[in-house]
């Protein structure tokens, strides 16, 4: 299973959701890989802490070697690094990704990630964290993935952006990856006692958008886990938000099995 976590809007919790779902999969015994395509490298730091500075070669090195056929090509396994957590691995990001983007687009390297990840057949789960933009790296991830999970925070700006995002994912699916499926919209930082979030979520459901049943609460515990570089299942296993992430993981699993039965 290859899942991309994507939203063009920043600050909606992409890295947090990607890393915590990956950590739950790994904790359940699945060999799991996080691929960090965001130049900010938040997912990489979340999983590696200060050790991210020594994690080389990284995903930027992977893309860079595709631009120069004279350079000895390293196998894709070379860019995968273990984290402190059993069964959990990461392909770390780098700020150099920003410098490479134009060159990669000009040389039509959009399928490189898909081909490389297909070679990593020893992983049960892959989760791809993306930048907050529909750029080369996000398109590469969507072309490589089986499923797309869309984080959403409850304000009107996010709602308007969501409509365009769904259209763009569908267009890319039709043109480049017919196996890509939108797994759902996951509401993040939900405040159940506030009227606006409740109304917006209900309107999205009424419009037929695939809003997931599990919603993630707002909590300072997330920031604390970021600072500790420990996903919630390891940092605060009995916390309410951790239980919500587990429920989200289980809901996605249930939906995935239902799709398989229909297929």
C-alpha cells in the first residue's frame, strides 16, 4: 500500500498525520516507510530528531542522480534510513529539493519515484508526505500512490481549496494513474463544540465529499510529540488524540478491505 497525504494548503497537519499513521502501522508489525518530499523536512525531523542532519543520502540525492547519467546510480535502498522505532524507516527530505525541481520538470522525471518505489517490495506500507503545493514532487507522489488522504481544517478558505484539490487529483488519476483512489478527507484539529466546524463538516458530507468518520482533535500533545521526535503511539499511547489516530488507521484499513472485496 502506497498512501500520499496531500493538501495544497499549509498548516493542515500533513506531516503529523503521515508520520502517526506510519508509526501505528509499524507498531503493528508492518515494515513501513515514510517518504518525505517536503523541502521543510518536518516528517524527517519528527522521526529522526537531530539525527536527520546525518541521514545521507536523502531523497534529494535520489532525484539528483537521475539528472546525471555519468554519476554512479545508487540502488533505491541506499536512500532508506532506519528510525529509532521498530519497523519504521524514512527517506528524508532536503532543502536541495527546491533547487532541483525546475531541472526535474524540464527533464520529464515525473515517473522516477513510482519506478523506484515499485522496486522496494520488502515494505508493507509506504506513506508519502508532500509539500503544500501541486508541484513536481506532489505529482510524482500522486502518480506513485495507490491512495490519497486529504487533511482538512475547518475554515471556509480550506473548504474552497478542497473543491479544486479534488478536481486536480481526479484529473491526474485519469491522465497518469488510474489506480489512484481518494481514501477520504480527514478532518484535523476538530472542535466539536464550535458551531462553524460542525456546520462546515456537515455541508461537506451533504455534498457527497468522502469525509471520514474519524476526526482528529486539537491538542498541545501533538506539539510536544514533535519536540520529542516521537510519534504519539510512542509518546503518549493512552492519550485521546492517539486513540483517534488509531481509530483513523482502523477506519482506513476497513475501507481498504471493503474496496478489495468489491474489486
